[in-house]
């Protein structure tokens, strides 16, 4: 059993005996009782999506599924196609990719997750590097260490282009490291 | 009163962490659900001594008692046997307290399952709207729902008894009633004529510095502080023990210690004063319904997370002026730089008439959201 605070996007968990894939996780503070975890889930048996909330110490069985290293190959609307080292292809629906969609890049290495013999999702490396494709220049005088600005990062599908909050010193074309668990900037690469 | 043919039952579980706030909120909610909606309420509370401070009828040595029409049970631990017949139609865990496992097992046995709510803490943060009323599936086919009080129509609203604002208006329009109320605590006519301030805060509040600023302000003021609150600062000012009835005057400031009082009297205290310092959640909400300027001392959290909540409230509160925001941040030590209270206080005091007018606008906004008890019951109907 794992507490909610340790569950990651892409994990398959049992919620009231139903297998659910975590598509999105928003951690919200700051209740006296700890953080509130708002998850977008999908029932793997019925494909029904749902939004639920949990306390950080609510516990779940994490289903250990088969995984296989794959690379992102191409987009065959509406499916994303991944390929393993034997050139076998796996198609995964966009909605099952959850937040991973924001970070997909041609040739990207990740792990395909299988349920009942079918590839249902991918898990990303914890840290990835991406190029900033656009960020407004810092405004003179905005020098406080805590000030953040938006940065668009490179992505396989422009429509999924993602925005990460970055410090002011980050510029367009910079390579940055991002924590895929929290969608947060870690450092300039 | 809206009594139903078959009375709906409701169990409210309260674990007291913050001395009076938790039970304060639960007791108000329990009474209102019973009195205004005809619900058969059982209030489970783990600390009867704290409960007694705000409700003197509570016997602290009884497992089971009736207070008014509310059944009060001492929640003495997580053990205990329950059957489906023991489970109420609506079960509320307040602030995500862990209700006894056997009670949850009995909930699963009950047909139909009860409506299970986690009543969360009050916050103006934007994420609350997105989490309010969402389900939280549990084992054994039970579903819990998170229910958030709040300041917008996308939340559960604020606790408000139906007659409260009329009672407040009648009281505030009756100088004799105000004088009679204050005089029972020894407040003199001269003190009544001064700027009256109630003070309820956590121990770390910078009360000594504020006392000094008030003392030297040149404006006569009377600070009314319940026994047990800001003890160090009050005793230093008084030069003696801060027992109910004690008072002292230094410079422009008189500090007077009041007995800890039942909730209806605390409301009257808020209505009687020109400025109220409140803390936590319960007195914070009551100060908003008092329609007077108030300064909130927020329950402290690790990593200063409470400052995020404070800022979220100050940004949404219609009564916020620049001076109130600055004063509130300083009172909660959310500013890193040293505070010059002697300068800060008069600039804030000059804004008080404006803040008082804006506080009434805020009430109208809050009224439009409905009240927490009514909203909670409406929601329970939708998921039953």
C-alpha cells in the first residue's frame, strides 16, 4: 500500500477494487490535515474518466504492471505510437498519456506500461531536459529570487505545448531540467 | 423550523486540535442543523473540557448527554463496536479526522450507505473551488465527499444562523443593551466611550509591541481580552495575573481581562467593539458577520503555509485596504522586515471607517452564497 502523496501520474492503483490509471495529479495545500490530492483517473475496465480527491495519507494498492523501454515514434491521430527495441509498435490513446503528453518529443525514451497485455500508458523519467522555445525577456527591476515567469517548452505536438514556470534568468533557447512528477523547473541544463 | 416526517439523522465527528475553534465550529453547525433543519444530530467530540469552555452546560465526565436537542457523545478512542443501526443518515468527519474503523465498517453494512462528508477547513485559495464536493472513493463501495466552506458560490459558503444578522442589528441599535452587556465585565462608561478592541490571538502574536503603540497613541482605547489569551503580554501590561476581572491602564490604553464566554456572548463582544482581533476559523467567520473591522490571526502551519492562505483571503476580501493588508501581514509575521507599530497603527486606524463600510458590502456578497449548513444538506440530498 502506498499513500496518495507517493502516487505518480502513470501509476495504476486500485480504488475500491477497480484498476485506475492516474492521468493527472494536483497537489493542493494547505489544509491543517495536510495536502489534498486531486486526481484525474480513468477506470481501466470501463474507460470511464473521473475526478477524485484524497488525503495525502489515504493508502492505495499500486498495481505492478509489465513495463518495457520504448521510444516515442509518431502521432497517428488520435493515437501516439511508441516502438520497442524489436521495432514492435504500441499505440496509446492521447487521454491515457495524461501529463506525459506535455513532454513527448520525437525519439524520447520512456517506459510503456502494460495492463492485460495492452500498452495503456507511459511513465517518463523523473527528470527530463527540454529546450525553452519561448519566454518573455525578464523585466528590468524584477530581481527578486522568487519571481517566476512562463516558458513554453519544445514538444512533439505543438497543440500540447507546455508551459513551465521558470526563474527570470531563463531565456528562449535555454535547455532546462524539469521534474516530471511536479511539472516544476529544476535548473538550467 | 422544517421538521421532516422521518427525521434525518446526522453524526458529526470532531477531534479538538485547536483548543476552541474545532468544537466551536462543530457546535454551531450541530445546533443549526437541529434547530433550523430538524436534523437529529449526534456530536462526537474527543475533548469535553474544551467544549465546556464555550458551552457551560457540558458535563465533562459523561459518555452521553443531551444539550438542547443535540446528543453529545464522548469520542474516547478508535475502539468500539457499531452496527449498521448505529450509523446516521449523514456522517461528517470534521477536518478529516479519522472516524473509528468499526463505525466505517458499519457504514458499509448499512443500506443505503450514509452520505459521508469530510468537512474541510476554510480557505480563500483558488484550488478549493476545484476540490469542493468531489468524491473520494473508499473501500467497501463507500464514497466520501470533500466539502469545503468558502467565500464563493462554488464552495459551501460560511456558517450563518438564520437570525444572526437581525440579532446583531437589533443589538447594535440598542446602546442600553451594549452598555448592559459590557458592564457585566466591569467595563466602565469611560471605557465604553473609548475605542473598544477585542483581542483573540495565538500566543506568538506580537501583542506586546502593539500594546506599546496603543499605550503611546494618545487615543483612549480599551482592549478586552478573554482569560488565557496573549497571557504573557497581558500579564506584563497588568503587572499581575491575567485573571478575569483584572484590568490596568497605562497611557492611553486600558487592558481588561474577560472571562471565557459562551458563543452567543462572544458574538455580542464582537458586535460591541470597534475593532476585533480574531484567530483560527470560528471567530474569524463570526468577525465577518459582525460587520466591523477585524484583523485575522491565522492558525500557524509548517513552512509558513498559512501565509498563503492569509494572502488569498486578503486578496479576495472586499474589506481589504492597503493598510489592513499591511497590518494583517505584520500581525501574522508574514513580513520579513522590522515592524514599526507606532507608525503602522495610526495609519491602519485612519482606514477603519472605510474598512467598516466595506465590511458590510462583504456580508452581502457572502449572503449570496447561501449558508454552510443549508448548502451541506442540499449537497447531501444530491448524493443520497
